[in-house]
């Protein structure tokens, strides 16, 4: 069979094009699906991403990184491979990588979400022979409600806290989730504060046409009044001394993992809002079956249940474990 992709120690490699997709380690040519740090790593010789991903990637990688970008849908030739990027619906600028070699089409989806989102380009379905899918939430228990329902839940929680003069501290990842929360909440409830890690990404979202409310950066040395405020902070500060300033705040987390109640208790959270930037079980099936792919490789998460389900539908589905040396054909 035609060797379109190989699973190498550094990640997925296209021998016909001489590039890796979302590699780890250090490689000469990297095609990057999006700007989250587990997909966009420092140290590669050159980077290719979507136009909207490029400014986010610059923040992640620093000014010395050699980054080129493409508009969505434009096909270019890399060696003997034709390559194009297509919206993945995960965060702003997130891409699926379509690779065509001698008539065989594979799509490396990165992280993706077919559900609507106020803050990023809508997911694009791509017909292909082979599809590499994530399975972060690849179990039937994960089924998302419409995002408007989740925004209403967040607003109700915030209103209740504000009426009692209690700050509302909401954990949300600094790139993607924080902007999504900001775009969906009601700024009439009270002032909105953000951790400094969220701040650099906001102008990029706004320049891309995303409507965000007025916010203030948290300044622990100032006399800011947080009593009726919503404070959006990354989960990385959850166990840090930074939070000592907010010991009296009500705490919540916006994440798909909040579908599991035990995780809320273990994190000592008053609330958990099930808002995910990844596909749920139904979303995974919708996309995978919609591609028409005959072969599916599953990565990122527990893919055993998804693999068994797809195999039962007559699809050649298997887990893509790393690091190995195996052909993806």
C-alpha cells in the first residue's frame, strides 16, 4: 500500500513531503495543527500553520521561530505531497492537515470539535481514505449540551455569587477556553478580571472578529474590588500562592472533564461547567463516519471503546501508539 504517513518516534511523518505533523523532539519541518503547547513545541527548524494560528504560535514559540502560514483551503506542494489546511473547530486557527500522495488522501485532524463555537472557525468535513482522530472524550458518557446552555449556567452561578458579594473564580485554559468563556458570559452582571496569562491572546481574537467584553488584568497590589466580579484564571494556578488572595471566592472549572462529578470533588470545586473544545462521543462519530475513511488511526486519550465501535461498523480502526516505527497506510 501507498506510504502516506509513518508513525515515527518524533511523531507522524510524511516521507513524500519530508515533514512531520505536530512533532515532538526536534525536526526540520513541522506542520502544526494549532497553538496549544502539546501540539506546538519549540525547537523545530521551520513551522507551517494556518494564517489565524500564526500570531498565536508566535506567542508560544517566541520571535526567533521560523513560521510560515497558509489560508484555509489553499493547496501547496511539499515534495511529492499536496498539503492543505482546513478548520478543525478546536480553537482559533486550529487546522486539520489534508495530505494527498498519488491520489491517496489522509487527514490528520489534530484536536477538533464539530459543535458551534463563537470564537473559532467552524469545523470542515473532509472526505478522505484515512483519518487520524483524537479520542480525548472517546466514551459514550461524554455528551455535550449546547454552549448557550452552559453560558446560562455560568451566568446564573455568577449572578448568585455577586448578589452575596462573593467573587466568582472560574478556571479556564488560557488559550481557547478562556476566550470562549469571555465571549459567552453576560458582562452586565459585573466586572470581569483575567489572569495575566490570558491577556496576550485577547487582541489576536479580537482582530479575528471575535466579540469580547471589557476586562481588567488582576493586580494583586491594587485596590480592585472583586466582590461582584468574574475572575478567569488558568488551572495551572490552582495550587499556587497566587490564589491566596481569593480564598473567599467561589470556585468553578470550565472543562469537558467536569462531566465526571468525582473530579469536581477532588479539585475542591463548588461548580463544574461542562464546556469542551474537543468533540464529544457523538461528535467523534459524526466526523469519523462523515469523512468516509476506510482506515482510522486513534490517538490522544482512551480509544479502545471508539476503536471497537468503529470496527463493528466495518471500519479498519486501531490505536496509534507512540513512540513506534509503524506505517500508517
